[in-house]
């Protein structure tokens, strides 16, 4: 079979998922065309059999226009036409979409082609963007306009940022483009997102939940000298891992914990930046980046508890990685986050209930979860299991 994979990136969680699927299908003898836009980060990773969508100059110009018009659906026409010509030459049996936001593709043109050619489509939703007039996430503002028609967007300056609120027009454009595909299956990585889809204008399409997976050969109990290196051998270690630390990821929660927990506790934050460090209390260890996944596995293993007070998330990878390394998870009941730990390996508290979270921290140290139970739960999120599900879906 000939399969096309399209995503905004070839790195990060969504890029890793796309390339994992690609590798599995190619090993089975199938032809896969991997498509992603011309960005510096995408160029940093060489992917065989790939098609680069557009060029950096065109993308930057389109990004500029998109910000000033709020109409990303009208832009990137030449890049999209060239992509569609490449896809047509490839003669796909199925097109697998991932994130098509990120200023690189004209989605009305893409879906017009799909409808005209009657090609089968699988679309993995990594966030809520396909159903809204602007945003990938709306939990923090508690918005439900997407259920009917987006308008008067309060976060139009957030990603994908714009200087103009055109949420009503974009929501209508998405509805027109995305409806009417003969053979389209939507995939979500969490039951929470599946429920969101079921309340949207896309509710009549077939839907399948496929949990994201991680490499359990990498993320496993991994000894390291982390505690010795940071002089916290006798401390109760709380770990937070995120990229783009902000209120959305619960940075304020960690600052408050650092101020209120006694000195038997120590907090480690991974994924910080220099501008974040100035806001952190002295008793928080800030780690900007790790060298590789093995080092990250060592940090997960060294920690006693992963705390994930995220306020918006689809299915956080860090929860799975921590469990796979034998470390329990404490999380807010946000998005798909509470679907990862169960009662044997973690705790879920109501979003923004700081007191409940603080009590849960203390309770978990009084009655710890076992590393074996954490690891056992992580087996539900094996990358092999995820790939087998995608294999069955795409090759049906």
C-alpha cells in the first residue's frame, strides 16, 4: 500500500508518533511518503522518503499574513498545490493526517483534493484545533463556543497567534472543508478528546481511541547519580517536566509547593529556561534540558513522585514516561491526563484544587506506591501496542 503521512513537525511527541508509524509500515514493505513543512527544526532531522512542504521564505511570509489577517485557511496556496501534485504522483491508498495547523498548509485545498479523489483518510487529533475557530485548547478559559460557532475569541493572540479575531470565519471554513469526506476515520489519543469530538460538528465520523505509546526499552527504571550530583540523597524528590513552562503547565503550583513544603522535600523542574529561573525559589532545581532520553529516564527514576498540575493537555507523555520508570504520578483532572495513572500507581485531584494536591503529596509519601505497580500500568502504553493499532487501522 501507499500511505501519506502529514504533520507540522518531524520532532516532538507528534513527530515521533508519525515517524514511528512510518518505520513500522516501511518494515512491512509498504511505501510511505512523509510530509512536513520547511522549518529549521524540521531540517535538523533527516527523514528518508520525505517531502518538504513549501520553503522557509514562503512560510515566513504566510505566517506574517496569517497573523495580520487571522485567515490561515486562505494562505499557503502554492505550497499546498505543489504538495497535492506530489501526493497525486504517489497515488496514495490512504492519507494519514496529524497536526495541519502551524502555518504551512491550506486546509480547504487539501480537503477539496481528498473529496475529489475520494481517497481514504485517517486523521489523528493531537489537540482540539480541528473543531475550533482558533485554539488547540480551551480548557483554561472554559469556552464551549466551538460546539455551535466560534466568535469573540478571548485568546486569538495565543497560538496560532493572530492580531485579528477571525474565529467565526475560521470555524465556518473548517466545517465546510472537513465535512463531506466519504471515508474518514478520526483517531484520538484519549477518551477525553473523543468525547470532545462527539460534541462537535465532526461527531458523525467513525472514531477510534488509540493511546499514545512510549518506548519501554528506553523508559524503564534507570540507575543514575542524579541525587548525588544535586546533593539531595536524603530528600523527598518531586519532579515536574514540561516544555514551555507557564501557568498552563502549573508553574505557579510548583512555586507555591516550594514555598510551603518543609525542607525534607526538594523540587526538580525539567524543561525550564533562563527567563523562568528568575521566578523560581532557591529550593527548586532547574534543569533546562537533558542530553538524551536515557538521562531523562534516570531523572524519572531518581524522583519519588511526578507532579503534573497541567491545566490543559490531551494525553501528557511525561505521565507515561514516569510510570515506566517506576515513579508514581499525581495530576490534575485535566484533559486525558487522568486516564494514565490508576489507583495502583498514582492520584488524580480536581483541577486547581491546590489543597487537595498538597494533601495528596503528603499522603503518597506516607503510603508510597510501588515501582512494580507503576511499571505494570505503563505496559498499557507501549509504543508497540500503539503501532499495532495504527497498523490495523491504516492497512484495513
